[in-house]
């Protein structure tokens, strides 16, 4: 059993007394009746008259019982059910106008009927006063010159909505509307207001009867903050589709009209196939904005009733009907105040009309003066009603505060008020959200820059630093030993340029790895230019000096027909330096033109948005900073084309000169080996880094390691053999000693071997010449002795015939043996140069050593 508190009992008793007084008939003798034609919707799309008609009748009873208001007149309401249908209202309007009695004022209900009635009423000089029309189109005084309403325009919701959007920091909203004039004009006004506030309407959907497609479009376009403008019956259809599409929850907020019944989502509707539980789940947390239709303060107005007493009296009039199931219950205070506004306005016109000799009962549809007086009185109305302070603006619309409510746990809770005229938001701070707070108006995109891996950068920097130390060591070695003949023959100044170029290229690794993690964006273009100049000039010095060597070796020593003459030519050093200077100047000018015409600047590359691992309503937008220019591809094409041709030409020249031996540039084979390595690494790395430009770690690794390896290989190939040679042999050795040791050492230098063979050949030629001269002298002596023997033989021949054996032409075998220690004189054992030495003599006097008489051979060794 429910126990009533004393204040509650007193309020009920007072309400009952007021109701009894209202129902008690009052003699109306001598009063003139003024008739009001009412078109209240009792059924149809918006049965707002179910509570509004009793409210209006209650106001009429109070007015008729008041002696201070229209004491000579009695107001009477002639009512028809318009069903909120303009077609039906047209027929009923005709009946009201062309049947007795004459109506002094027309009172339509919903916006559609009010539009029709207000546009036609001026033809009959009738004032139109509505209690439930909210269409913004009715604020057009040119179209509806005699229209007033105690229900504020629907556009009064829009300043409140904009205020809430700004409070919760939303700058992107979506809308879905039913295609009727009231909602279309409301949305047009909202669009203008949010545009002025810097808020974007990203999605705008509409429907006539079926909202399924519109709801799907909202979900597909990631709508988060959605303003819904539709009647109550269509609202159930919309949220049934919202449940199916799962367009609700902690990521979505719906804004609806607040004049629906409190249990509108629980009413069974055959037009939808969702349960009450489904609907309750879908609508949880939505926000409504509604005109304050019941004064929240305990103030007695012109009718001598507070808002609480009015509700109690109305409930007794309704006979115990459930307010949540009674159409127009929320608008009932507006209907009540509309009657009071009309009564006060008519009361205000009595005296002015009497001064003109007119009376209200003289009104007819052709009397413009009485209509003008009623219009003036309504336009200046200002009183306290049960719905709050009643006042009309220049367009005849009610000015009022806005109530903000939120559905929490299946019931509406007041969370604030907004006074648009004062721009004052009264906030209770009891708003409740499914998530941690108000959701974002869109999927939050967090921009996150991708930076180079610091571990990779540190590791490569260590290698680059060690390479610079190696370059310093090689440069110091080359300068210190510049007076050594072997170092001088390697063109040490070109080698110095190579070492400096390698160090510059290695130094370019550091700015190549610097990004937004290390420097501010304003300083990043300087880093871009620095890395470009270091790498460009370093390449020109290092590769240009090696290319110069190989170029001049090819120029001087690869033509067969002029080989000997070229070897006799002297290679002037200034030509080498000039060649390097030309290559360096080309790079310098191209870089200077690039920097002046199209300087490098920062460009940001955006990647596909990524979802974080955590369950957050955010997306990560990866960004990567690049050094770029407006015509980057053109410049790279020019630079890569020129460098690529230079690399290919270097490979060709190195291959062509691989078999050349010269002491003028004694390390050209090592230079060729370095050119091979540099060219291969550069030709592979350049296109790979362009392909991997979007992957900062891989791109940096390829580019930096190519630079490091190229520099290391160049320095090691060019300088380490020289260091080893001087350390193992000593730089003080003479050229002759250096040459003699070359044959027995492990150097295996082909040039040294060739020089040694030439010296040995000259020594053998001298020996052969001496032997030939000795052979010629011995032949002369042999001929003289033979002639002497021939002269002696006749005179002594007879005496010796008996005393001695005859002379023999065969010498003693022992006399044919060579002297002790000399090798046996075999034809096969003689050196080729010696065996062919007989060609130096004429044919008539030349005797081959193989044809010499054996008796003459020993004479060669005397």
C-alpha cells in the first residue's frame, strides 16, 4: 500500500478543489460567445490532442470563470480531429469556415495542418494560434502573416545541439531525416549553424518510409555523432535497423527529438520486427533536446496555478490515463498557455475596439481592423504560464529554454538546460556514457612518424667512423712516404684524393641517418642538403681519381701499333689533376644548379592506417619524412644516368687495361679491382634504395652499407699492399736492390720481372758479342798457322819420311777437351742467343760453330 506524504496529499486536495471549481457551471447570462475553431489531432501519425484537448478545455473553463478576463464574453471551442493529415484538414477547414458560427481564431495542432491552415487563413482575416507546430517553415511572415505558436520552432533545438557539440569537442556529425518539410527546414537551419561553428556534416541521409538503406549508409561512412529528425513512429523503424546494423554503443551517440512519449521504444509496433529488448539496447545512451514545456520552478502564473498543480489537475481530467501512453501529454502545457494567450489578447483588444466603436462580436471574415487589433495584442503578449514565460518573437514563434535529457538505464534523466537567448548552459554533470567518456566524433587518427632504428644507425655509424679512421691512416701513410720511388710511381696525389673522397662518403652516412628523431623539422632541409653535397663530392673525388688513373693507362698503353712510342712518352701529372678537376666541377655545378633551381625540402609520405593492438577507437596514421624536391625524379634521372655511364665506362677501361704493365702508374690493377667493386655496389644499391624508399630501415641499410663497403674495399685495395711492401722491405732500399729482390721475393710483380729479364738479356748480348770477337781472332790465327805449315812441308818432307810418321789431319783427342771447369760444348747446351750469334757475320767469312774443326775448339778458351 502506497503511503502519501503530507505535501503530496495537500497538492492532490488542492488539485481536486480546482477541478471541482472548473467543472462547476457558472451562469453565463448576458455574455457573448466567441468561437475558436480547433483542429486537434486525436489519432493518426501524431495523436497530440489526446492530452492537449483536455488541457485547452481546462484553460477555457478557468478563463470563463474569471471575472477579470473577458467579463462580457465566453470562449467556446469547436473541435475537429485532423488526424494530422493535411488532406483531411482541408475538408475540415472548409466546414469550419462555411458553417455557423463565425470563428474568431483557428487553433491547429501539428505542423503539417498548421502550414495549410495558416497559409489560407489570411484570406479570411483569421488569426492562427498553434500549440504543437514546430516546423521552421512557419516562421516565414511573408507566407504566414497571421500565425502564432506557443510551441517554439524546431530550430530552437539547433543552438542547443551546437552548444553540446562544442562542449564535447565534436567537429564532425551526421544526420538522418524523414522527408517532411518540418525536418528538412530544421536540418537546413542546423547545417547553417554548424557551419558557422566550424562543425562539419559529413553524412546526410534521408528516407520516406523505410530507413534501412539510410542506416546502412551511416554505418558504412563511419558516422559517430548522429542527429535524427523523424516522428515517433518512424523512430521505431530507424532504431530497429540501428540494432541490426549495430550502430550503437560506446562509439555512437544519437540526438533525437524530445517530444516522444517516454516509453516510445517499448511500444509494440507491427511495422518492425525487433523485440522490446532489442530496441532498449539500441536506444540506450541517446540524448534528446526538448523545449521546456513545463516550468521547472514553482511559480504561480497568470492562471494562478503552478506547473505541478496543473499536471495534477490534468491527470484528474484524464481519468487516470498513463501519461506515457497518452499522446501530446508533454505538449499539454503549451495548449493550456495557448488558450490563455488568446484570452489575454482578446481581453487587451476590448478597449481599443470600443474606442473605435467596434466590438469583438462584430468580427466577420471581411473585418480587417479587429484582426489587426488581435494580432497586435498577441504580438505583445508576455506572461507567466505553466510552461514558463510566454513571449513571441517577430515571426510569431515562442521563445523558450531547452531541456537536455539522456536515456540512462531505460529512463530519461535531465542533464541540463540551455537558454539560447542568453546563451547560458546549465549543466548538472550527471551524463553517463557506456565508455570512459563521450566518444570521439570519428575514428581518431593518431599521426605517428616512422623513424630510423637507432640500433641500426649506431651500428652503421661505428663502421663509418672506423672507416674514416682508416682513411686518415691511409692518407697519413701516403703523405709520409711520398718520397719513396714505389709510392711516387703510384701517383700519390690521386691516391690522396681517393682517401679524402672515401672519408667524405663515409661522413655522409651520419646525415643520411639523421631524421625527425634527432633534429627539428625546420632544420631538416639543411641535413638534406648536407648529405647530398657530402655524398656527391665524395664520390667525385674517390671514384674520379681512380677513373682518371685507369683512363690515362688505357689512353697511353693499349694501342699496339704505337705501344713503344707511348711507353717513351712522359705522363704529365697536371693532366691527371685536370681530369679529376673536370669530373669534380661537373658534379659541383650540377649540385649547385639543383640547390638553386629546385632545393630539397621535407615531404611527408602517408601510409595505410593501422589499428592498434589495444581495443581503442583509434587508428594510427604512419608518416615518413623524405628529402625531396618538386622535380626529384628528373634530377635523380640526370645524376644516376651520368654516374651510371661513368661506372660502366670505368668497368670497361679496367677490363681493357688488365694486362698492361707500366711503372708510371704501378697500381692501376688495384685501381681496376676497386672500380669493379664500387661499380657493382652502386649499380645494385641505387635502384634498390629507390624501391625501398618507403622502408626507412631497409633503405638506410642498403645505402649506408654500400657506402661503407665501397670505401673499405677502395682503401684496402689501394693502400694495404703498399703498406705491406714498405713494411716488409723497408723504404730505404735502392731501386737496383729492390729490382733484384723482386725475382726471389713473393711480390710476383710482373713489371719487376719484365725489367729483370731485360737486364739479363742485355748482359747475355754483351757476353755473346765478346765471344764472337774471340772466335774471329782465333780463326785468323788458325789460318796463319795453316799457311805456315804448308810452306814448311816440301823442304822437310824427304828427311822426315824415314824418321817420323806422316802428319795426320786428326788431332789428339785429348786436345779436343775443354779446359777444366768449363762445361762441355754441346750444341744443345749453348744458349739460343749464342747459337744464333753467327748471323752477325757475312756469309763468305762466317763459319758456323757446329762446323768448326775439332782441333780448333780448344783455342776458344785461351
